[in-house]
C-alpha cells in the first residue's frame, strides 16, 4: 500500500521569505508525485507533477519540487512567497501497483503568509 | 471553457434525509471520482468510476451511493446511513483511469446536516 505524510500541518512564514513544505511517501514500486493547492472553499489545482525524468520539477506560481528517491521525499519550495500564496497544499502519490493508478493524498499543509 | 461543475456550492439538510450532490464535466474524461474532505484529514476517496455504467467503492463508501449513466455526470447521494455526513465534497475527473494523468477538480459542495 502507498501512503503520504505531510510533516507539517501549518507553516507560518513572512512575505518574501523562502518556504519549504515537506512531503514523504511510501511505496514499493515506481511512484508518480503531485502537489496541489487549494484556496478557501475551492477545489484543488495542480501545482506540479513528477512522472519521470529530471528530479527537479518546476510548477506554476514560482513553485518547484525535488524528487528524492533515496529519502522518499518530494518537498515543495518557493524562494520568495507572496500573501496570495496563503492556501492549503496537498501532496499526492500514485503508483503502478494499484488498480486504476489511484491517488493517495497527504493530510495537507496550511501555508500562512504574513505581511 | 472545459471544466467540472459541482452544484450546489452549499447544501443544508436535516438528519435522516437523503441528499444528492451533482457533478458534471465537459472535459470528455473517462474517469470520475468523489472525495470527502474533513479538516486535517486530507482527501478520502468515496467512489470512483472508470467508465460509464460502472463504478467501484473507495475507502469510505459506507452510507453513500453513486450512478454513472452518462459520461459527463457522476452524482453522489449521501444517505441517512452515513453517520457523519457534514463535510466538504469534491468531485474530480481524469482523462484515462489507467494513466498517471493529474486529476481535475470541481469547486466542491459544502454539506451541512443538522
């Protein structure tokens, strides 16, 4: 079975500071990794995805993530956050060993950007 | 614009009543999903459908039912058997259920049962 752990439920940070949201996964086979963002009372939007190839993945809104197979991690980073980045962020994993390539989501990290 | 439409955005019901949440997509996606979101618990899969007239239970299907009579539509019924139905419900779709394409989400329905 696959699982995802987002180590921080909340991350407060000042505007223009860098941020890292942590995500660790467990799976016994090749994985595919995703980060989604959710603004209040809305659905989830895809930020970025890792399917194969380069381990450094760039997404929308200046976010990037690095796939680290040895540490089973896919941490999300942004060098300088804006107030508008305040939202909840979800890491998700899919793998080839489950029927229908189902996504498993982490519990989410609430990013709170302060002026 | 293509997308997923969930309606209504807010829904209030009395305990003991069944309620149906609508989900329509015009993306021509084969697969559709229903998730439940509770604070601090992420998203949990209720039901999914990979093709018309077929659907499977997810991790928390008890107290819920679905149908998939048309490719575009995947309504979710929350029955009176669901012990704790108050939650935010998200519908999603995907081009190919066997691929690793990302999910596209609707804007959700917030259900409050009193």
